[in-house]
C-alpha cells in the first residue's frame, strides 16, 4: 500500500532546510525577528471564532490534492475568501503546500491584507519546525495545523512555539493513540481527520466514533469528506463545534450557499 505521507514530509524537510539557510544569512529577516520576539503582530482568535452556539465552518482554499489531482484553479483566492465569509464562514483554512496541493504562502498574505471582513486564517501545511510557525505569523496567519501523525509527541513543541508567538494550533488526530498524545500535550483545539494520511482513504463515520473520547472543554473539529450540509449537521449533533470543508466548497458553484446550509 502506498504511503502518501512520506514524500510530503521529505519535501517539507527540504523546504525547512532552505528557509533556515535563508534566515541565517539575514539576521534582520522578519522571520528571525518574530522568533526573537522583536516583531509583534495582532491576531484574530481562531479559538474564539469556533466557540459559537451554532456550528462553525472553517472554509478551505484548496487547488488540488495528491489523491484526486486538480480540484479548482482559484486564480483569485481573495475573491473566494470573501465569498466564503459572505456565506458565514467563521474561519478560513489556506493550503500553503505548493508541490502536492498547489498552494502558496502568498495566498495567506493576499487574503489577510484584503478581506472585507476579517476572520481568522489557518495555515494548512505540514508543520515540522518552529521556522514554519514564524513564517505563518509573518504571512498573516492566526493559527497553524499540527498533525500528530507527522509530529508524534513533538506536537507539544509546536504548541509551545505557537503560543509564545501568539497564535493557535489546530491539532489533528486520526486515532485513539494520537488523541492521547494530543491531550497529554495540552491541545485545546482538536480536529479528527476522516482521511487516513498514509492511504488518503476517507471514512466519514471515523470522526463520529472518536469524538466521545474528547473532553467537553476542548474545541472539536471534523475534517475531510464533508460533501453534504446534512453530514455537517450530524457532526454538530454529535458534539463537534466546527467542520473543516475544502473540496466540496472549491467545486461548488455557490460555496456561500453551501456554508449557509451547513451553519443553518
């Protein structure tokens, strides 16, 4: 069986090494100043945006995936982001992996600067180093994704760095063992991914089976495979605070109406 995660992590290691080399050569680089605490930015709370009485929707900007290939061209991410927000999106998720998902860090920069109504932005990528967290802050992100399948117990280091820099972490898990690591590390926002990251197969019942093991005080997010508003509502009834939706939105002719239906 093909392991789809390993080549992505190898690419991240290459990208981080290149970023570190660049920052080391420029002591006054914005990323270096952020890591040293010399540069402060204002943030919109990702956590607060998801703690609502109704279901929250994290709307994703996603051009392609390793399993399905091209999904949408998205030449104007700002226009799409504004459409999401007009539909009632509580937060945005923006893919920044270029090789496998067709994303760009510049998408976050553009959206953060041009949103007509500011909502928090999650940097969706495969975070393996503090440098990427500082890079997210520099671009204008309010939160980053930390994947326990990638990091293991090192997710605690990601949480520590992100909190020091002032942003939130969506800690993603896929099974009970990963949930245990997330809880032990102090995660306060946990996403259950219905997609197995080694095979990329999706089981939408997966999140429903795991959610009851997450303490009530933790924000719970269901991720992947949410193609119908009815499923989003089922997740809310099961105890989820939010859903993260990508493919169904970027392929929809009216993503704003899809978001409205999920929240309603």
